[in-house]
């Protein structure tokens, strides 16, 4: 490689306003030899990856593989037991759904507003600015018309989009989504995928935990976890049968040939596929 600084040749056209090449974009998250756990014993080890601005990373792994644990570390809820985790910017999260949380009588707007009032003293009620920001975020995810609906009444896909709106109100540059597609139909899935693409195009970094390997192939990189990091890289190079077997252990049930490519078919998970 040349040591000389790259300078445009005389008469060369000015640099187009295209986004910088991936390797030039800001690193938003970096993990090095990271170990995380809930006691002295780590449940996830040897994690080593980077999330750059504009990138969607699929986080794959079996139940108990450590996906949610990694997200909790990224949010600062768990301190590294070993290694380093640098999160350069504010992170917002779309948590793994627990049905029990859906019974609270809060509206879609209330949930989006939580992004504005987090970090403020408890006695301060949200003001006009916060409400305007929450409405704008709901509009951004296509849901402003439903702002006064109760959160629990919304469809699964609508709830996920409200939670994305909450992250937008927080102005999260790193958006963490923990199995956001669970239980969604195809239309809602496509809509949420489109929204995540847009978040990345805006320069945010998006980490998505999913059980759908085929879905993750469309994203920029995959991070495979099974109590430790199995692999990290672009899906095409990373998702080999060996990596899938180490990631999912004995739970891969079928290997199928499609378009000359061998695909690993995973067993039905808790999103209840019918057979
Ligand atoms: N609060 C906790 N205290 C102790 N151990 C925990 C706690 N939460 C999770 N664990 C353990 O950490 C390990 C990783 O769990 P984690 O929830 O991160 O997996 P996951 O990949 O998110 O799984 P799933 O696909 O089921 O959501 C599991 O062995 C789990 O039992
Ligand atoms: Mg989880």
C-alpha cells in the first residue's frame, strides 16, 4: 500500500456526497475479549466485534446462548467480567417481549414518551417539546394515528414499532432489538425490516437478535453466540454449516439443498411455525 495521502488528481470530480465506505464509518460499539455474566461465572465469553454507523448486525444463537445478556451489557446493566466493551454513543433498546408487561394501561404515546423522560427527575411531567418529539417519532414509524391506543391492544408489529419510536425519541444512535420479529406475520415483518433498513441508512447502528438465520443473511454482518462467540462477519462468508452447527449445537434438524446451496434448517422455535 502507498504511504502517500490520497489526493484527487487535478480535474478529478469532487467526492460525491455518498456515505463513507464501511471501513471509514464511525465505530459505535467495540467489544474485546469480553466476558459477561450475572455472578462471577460468565455466561458469555470471548466476545469480539465492532458495530459501525450504518450497519445492521444480526445476533444469532440458541435459547440461552447469551443474546439478551450481551444486550444488557451494551446497555450498561451488566459490567464486563473480563475484557472491554466500549459503547461510544447513546443506546436505546427494544426489549424481548414479556406478555406480562402488556397489561399496563399505557398508550402508544406514553410508551414513546418514556424515551423523552428517561433520565429526567421523576416530578417533571413531559412538556410540549417531549410530546411533540413522541408524536414525530410515532409518525416516523407510521403510527401517529394510533397514539392514544393502549399499548397492549396494539398488534405485535405495531408494538415493536412503538418501541422503535421510543428509541428514536431517545435519539439512540445504537438501536438494540431483542427478537423483535417473534410472533409477527409476514406483512409486519417486512414493514419492521424496512424500518430497520432506514435506521441504518440514517447512520444508526442496529443490532437485532433473531432466531431466523435466513433473515439475517440480508443484513451486513452476523454475530453468532453460543455461550461464547462462535463467529462474526458478513453473512455469506460467516454462516457456514460448521458455524451453524457450533452455534445451534445438536438442534439443527435438517439440511436442505436449494439453488445448489446447502441450507441449515433450524427447528421450530417459540414463534410457533406450523408444520
Ligand atoms: N438474571 C439472570 N440471572 C442469572 N442468570 C441468567 C439471568 N438471565 C439469564 N441468565 C442466564 O444466562 C444465559 C444466557 O441467557 P440469555 O437470556 O442471554 O440468552 P438468550 O440468547 O437471550 O436466549 P433466548 O433466545 O431464550 O432469549 C442463560 O444460561 C441464562 O439462564
Ligand atoms: Mg433473549
